């Protein structure tokens, strides 16, 4: 199908773009990996498309006071290949490397992916496990919030009309922390049927900190607090991991579709949580 007629603008600075996006039925275009197919299917029909791709001030990765700040139009490949991200926040680089194929990673952006809030997207699991924050901006204001508060429901976020993602703020990882992202992918699309991001730190032979982000299992990504609680204070033996991983889907309304039933997804979530935790623990200093 062909998208309905629309006006196209390509501003070169953020102020100009935000002014355009303040108009009714205007929509931001980042990498276009999700929006363009939706427009072709007439699932989205903006009257004005504002291309953010020429705004240099939205594309960056920089270190700032114990955090990495990543601009919204930074591509998946830039995140995956950045020496700064790979050394300071390896979980995010690993997660980015699992997205789609090389063409998608060269065009798709971190801000666009997060704003789209696909329940099977890869970034959310890692961002939740990393306890990242997100900066949102409009023509009138700017605000920052924890990433856990940003995801509201399937394809639904805390973004308000005229507002876009400006940047992601990710804490720099301690060297002693082990991380891993493991996923069961849908072969045709590369999306996660289930994806698990694990982040653990040990002290005195015990797990002192555990963070587990889950994507693909339910209508929105979430932190598996029950798994984290079951692990903290434990030695991290295979039995400890298996016991903790078994509760990852407890109380969750699991998705069911042609790729996997709710029961199978819950089973996969347990398996991949165990794998992610095992690898993450093997990477602790």
C-alpha cells in the first residue's frame, strides 16, 4: 500500500523541529523503521512529517558525570559499536547488537525505538536493568524521568503531544558488574519473542545486586523485581539461578500470538532468564 499524502519537513535544529511538532497531527520521523511501514499500511496517517535526521544536536554519545548521555537519533549501530558504550555500559551495546539486521541497525535510532514502545523491542530490557533515565522535550518544556515510568502499555508511553525523546541517560557500569542480554528471536523480524537483560554484582561471595529487565513477554517491558529479590544475598549457584528464574512470569499477563502461546512464552522467559543470569554471573569480577 501507499501512505496517504503528507507534508514533509527536514529542520536542521531542534528549536525549529519542536515548533513544527507543536502543530496538530504532526509526527516526528527518526529512523523510520516502524513509522514508515505503519504509514504504508494506513495504521498511521500524520498530516505533517518532521524528519529529525538532520539535527546534529540529537546525535551523540558522551560521558557526563558518571553517566553516558545518548542522543535520540543515535543509531543502533552507533550504540553497538561505540568504544565508549562497549567499555562503560556493555549491556546496552550488547542489546543494540541484537536488533534486526545490519540495515535496520544502520537506520533505526535509539530514541525512535524507545518512543515506539513495541512490546517486543530489545532496548527496553537493557534500559530497565540499567535503571536508565529518559529526557523528553517539547517547544515549551523539558523533563526527565526514570525509564520504568516512561513505558505505559503496548505502543503507549508517557510522551505528551508535541514532545519527543531528546536523550537517554545511562549510569556508567562498575567494572565488577556482570551483564548479559539473551533473547529468543522471531526469525523473520528479529524481534524478541522473549528477551532478558541481566545485571549482577557480587560482594563477599554473595549477590549484592541483581537487576533483570524483561521484554517480549507481556504488553510492556518490566523489571522482574521478584527474580531480583530471590537472588540478592544468594551465592548464585545453578540451583539459586533456576529457582529465581522460575518466578519471572509470576503475576504477568503473558502475550499469546501465532509465534508463541502465553504458556510457552512464560516457559521461554524462565529459560532465558536463567541463561542471562548465568552469563552475567560469569562476567562478574
